[in-house]
C-alpha cells in the first residue's frame, strides 16, 4: 500500500516532537493506519540551529519545497501565528493538500474561510492539537457528541495561567512573582501576553463553541478578561469563603436561544472538580442535553501532548486519503451551508454572583456608602468581610463583598460610582463567582 | 444521497432511547452524516408491551425480519447477554451487515471471534456504548491515542456499585441497605449480581485492555473481586485513615512486559479525583507513555447516555458505508494478524499496601499473635488501630492494620493462618490500597 507523504512546516519543540513520535512509533502507526507515514520535507525558519529527530537531507528553509511538492499529501503546520502560517495553510488547501495544524490563533481568527476552502477543494483540515494539546476534545465534539445537542462547554483551557494561579494559591504569592516562577519553570513564554490576558483561552473557546453549536463564531464574540489583576489578597479572601480562583472559559446555549461566551477569572468552589485541576493541566466539561455533564482532563500543552494530537490527526487524515474519503466528517460539525446563526448575549446582560474587593481608608461611613451604592443598583449583599488592618494607620483595609446574582452592567455602573467615593484608594476589583463549575 | 437503513434488535429502555434520539435529532444527524438514518424494523421480545417512539408498523418479534432483510445496512443490537444476542450479531456479520452493539458481556467473552468475522466480511463492529455509556473511551483508545503507547487504564466503570459505595459512605449504612436503596432508585437491577461481584467491570476492563494493549485478552485473565463484603465499618475506618473505598478496574503494562489486570474494591485517597466520582458517574484514567495521565468522566450508564453512544457509532458506521470505507479503523486498534501476545501477571504476584480488618474477641495476646504471623510472612505494619468496644463484652472488637506494600500470595497465606487463631471470630477482611489512583 502507498505511503502517506507529509511535509512539516515548523521545526520547534512541537515539530521535533512529531518527528520523534513518527520515528519511535513507526511500526505501530503503520499497523494501525495500514500504510507508513513518510516525512518528505521539514521546513525550519532559522538555519544552523541544532535540531533532534530531523534527517539533515530532509531539512529545508523554503516552504515552497513542501507546498510545491505534488507528491506531498498532507501539510503539517506547527509554526503558529497568523502570518506567514495562514498563507501557507491557504496555499496548501488551494492545491488540494490536506492540512493538520496546531494553530489556534489562525483557526479562531480565520478558520471559517479556511474550512470553506478545504470543503471546496475536497481537502481535510484537522486541528485536534490546536485546543488543549493532548485532550481529544475536538474529536469528541466532532464525532462522539454527534447525537446530542451541546448546551455548555466550560473549562480550564490555558495551562500557563492555571500554573500561575495554582502557584499563587499554594504559595500565597502575588501575580508578578508567580509569573516569573512560571517563566523560569518553562510554563510561560518570554512574552506571556496572550496566555495571561485571556486571549489564548478565547481562541480555544471560539473553536470549541464553533463546533459545539455548529455556528460561525469569532474571538470578538467572546467577553474576555485576563488574570493580571488577581492578587494574593484575592486568593486568600476567596479561600476564606470556600473558593479558589481559576481562569474559566465558558460557552453556554441560553434558554432564550442566545449564546453566552466568556473567558475570565472566576471563583469556583474548593470542592469542585475544576478546583482540583492544578498546574499545567487542562479540563473541559462538555454538557449535553441528553448526556449531562462529562469531563475531559489532561495535559493541555507541551511538546509531546501536542505532537501526539497532531499525529493522531495525521492517522485520521491518512485513513481518509487511503480510503478516498476526504471530507468524511464536516470540519465544523456541520457543512458550511448549514451553519446555524446564533446571537451572542452582550456582556452587560450576563447575570452572576460577584466577589468584590474595595481598598478603603478607614474612614467612618465608607462601608455604609459602598452598601448604599450597591443597594441603589439593586445589588444584594450575600456576605461581607472587613479585614483587620495589617500595617500602619495609613494603609488601606480591604472590604470584601460577595453579592447575590447581579447583572454585569448594573455591577459595572455601581463600581464606577463607588470608585469616586472619598476613602476608596484603588479601583474596586470584581471577580465572577461560578457555582455551576 | 441514499439513507442508512438500520434494524434494531431490542426495544427496552436503551432501544427506545435510540429511537427517541433518531427522531428528535433527525435533522441535525442528517446534516452531520450527509444522509438520513432510516429505521426499517424494530424487533422486540415480548408482544403487547407499551413502548414509546416505536411506529407500530415497524415492530416485529422475529429477528429474521432484520437479519434477513437485504436492504438493512446496519444491525443495532441492544438485547444484551450472550444468547441469543451473540447468534444475531454473528449472523448479521456473516451476511456482511455492520453491527453497532452495547453488549459488553458478548464482546468481552466472544469479541475476538466476532471482530475477526467482521474483518473477514468487510463489516464494521462498533461498540462505544458497551463501555461506560456516554463516555467516549472506546473512540479515544481506538483513534485519539493512536500515536502513544498506553501504559495504564484505571477507573470506576460500574455505576451501580459506585452508587452503592457512595451511599454507604455518605450515609454510613451497610452494604445490604445501600443495595436495597440502589434498587429502589433504579440504579440496581432486581438481580444485581454482575454489578456487585465485579463481573460487569471485568467485562468492560477486558474490552478496554484489549484496545489499550492491542492484545487478545479475556475476562478470565482479570483478577476479580466484588463489593459484597464491604461493610459500614470498613468505610468508617478507611475514612479515618484518609481514604474512601471504590470499586476500581485497573489494567497496567508492567515494566517487565506483563500485564496487570484487576477489578476489586480499593482504598483511594480522599483527595484524589477518583474519590470525587460519586453515585452513578464513571471515570477512566488513560495513561500514555508520552501524554501522561488523562481523565474521561461522565454518566456511564442509563438509557440516554448509552443511546447517545450507539447513535454516534451509527453515524460513524454510516459514514463508512457512504464513503465505502468499512473497516477504516481496526476494531481492536490493530488488525487481527498483528495483535500482540501479552502475558498476564498471576494474581499472587501483585504487590500493594493493604487494609486489613480483624474481628477479635478481646483476649490477651490476640493482637500480638496477629502481628507475629504478619511478621513471619514479612508483612510490615504501617499503621494499626484497635477500636474501643462498642457493645457488650461478648461483642468482638475490630483491629485494623494498614500494611506496607506486600505480595498478594504472602498476604493470603498470612490471613489463612490468622483466621485459625483463637479469638478471631470472622474471616479477616483485606482491601488493597491504591495510592496511584
């Protein structure tokens, strides 16, 4: 039987992980696929770097050696980012090559056009590795949940921010210290922006929600907040009320038919399963109308989990090539013409209980004034704690309020008024409480 | 495009659940599959019963109306048990029809011959619903983990026994009371034997291990113990040491190359994720050499989760029919000729720490004698508690010992000797402690 011939674009840690798996598991992969997988070309960016698992004669620095090779069946893209990776993927699909990619940024921002191009050219575009590395959540959404309607996807999908929050929690350190520790341990990149500001999680949630709801969704539809403003005090106060703080990604189909799409830090009960997802682990709840909640958890990033998902996609795409059944599974769960139109709920309409923290100078009446502003906006107080002053009389004290469920827009308005009160010395902090986690 | 025509054998709650899904999700299933699924015939056992979702003109009581209909592409078997279900499945495959089944008993005991028959006739035999109802563990093992080697599968795979143990734990009731409660709540059948004696979990583990290791395994290879002897006292004592008791199914590839296959109650740490799997939930850890541990959890039984998995298989099998790509994925992860031979470790060689409970009459020296027998077999004591007597002086007291890791055969020999000591009034209880859970 003929080999499945691939070209690899990108030869960083994930690319080398893929080459390692293809070499070390060659026999078992051939038994399971029914044909060998042959690496025809590996395209790297920088000349002269030391790389493992790459046969020198296969190495190239020109993507056209892959894109222009008519013998290559499948292009594997592990460069990342929008450009030039997007151009390469587009060219490959235009030329009828199937593509396996780990590029969540590209798929979240430009995926819809790429999926349509793939359909048009009868090519496959597979992307398990783009969301939660080694967790087969794409496969489960595309294939296993085919007979149920998904009502919610909810989880921890960014390992870097979860690592930072886990360290803040276990060591009672502040955000900056934990970020530095994450960078030192290799869990955060030199530029961690997209990981800590929620952008990466938003990309992943966009892809998951697109599949879950068979709808044309974009990152701009997602309400996004990062973890940069979480402090050691918030961690400690959350714990005192029985919660931990996690960066949650949530996509829900609301009873009214709209979608609720959010990425933000949230207080989740200490006893919940999501609270027990520590460090670089990821976890995703899929909730089906019939099935109820089910959970997938495991390592969401790292070279080998990501490489593993790429290779499992390669086997799938290879099976489609050998059986001449490309396009066997609709890329977005339904074919392009049949995507549903789903309205997205504006952020201000979201209702949830809130954790609020105010740094106040210890003046008479400040607390009464806070309570009165909250009351004026119909925000009911569920619990309240005023910390004893830790330092001298010039230091602010922290007042923490847990609210009953409140609309976002009302809460934001109230916080703006409270911020202008005399005695409030920092912008108030507001973190949603997610009891359904 | 042509319809996928199915015949349904079995019209109990799962069968009716399948018909319900096929009716309620007809539009979305057709969009995703690319063809409608048409139910041609439903075969029930008992005439005159009330059934939902069955069009009366489709109902039959003769399996030959399905097996003998050349128009039917796929036979769905949800009768259960070895006979006659096994005969029907065999006949369907012999006639080149693909089969979707939820029958773990049949697959565990006679699966290998059926898989080989399916391969020979170019038919598909799909069985997601046979293991852990709504959890897509078969799909993940067959397809997602294709690029890794599985080193362990471990989990809670029987919802009935987990429900019973959960109630024993939360309400401090004895096994018999919890079993009756489970039956009343519909979580245990009138004859719960296979659920509580570990047989059902052993069937599931056999199927999982067959896929995980690409080996020809049978239920008789699995060391099996049930939960019938667990008492409220064991639950309470386990908790005192920081554990809960769960029925665990474990399949491990040992460093020496042998497989370790076991189903038995075990003490797992209260803080572990498996300890948080309550009631009818199931959870399976899959541990890959490259991927590390990943967890799948959700409802493992019940009409709708099981029906959902059957229908997702139907869509897969339907895609294979439409694309003429039957046999696309090897049923046991590798084709028949390439199954590995794996030796199974004899039960006596297994090493683990143990929880031991002895009911002793409060005579001088009994405890010293127990300790001395354990010592004679090189069984080291890690912790020991003697309960204060609860009732009158004629009642036995419970002595609980946690051992260091011990070989099973040495432990069994020691227990036989201890049982013969005067003052030991009940057979000693021994439960493994699983710290890796």
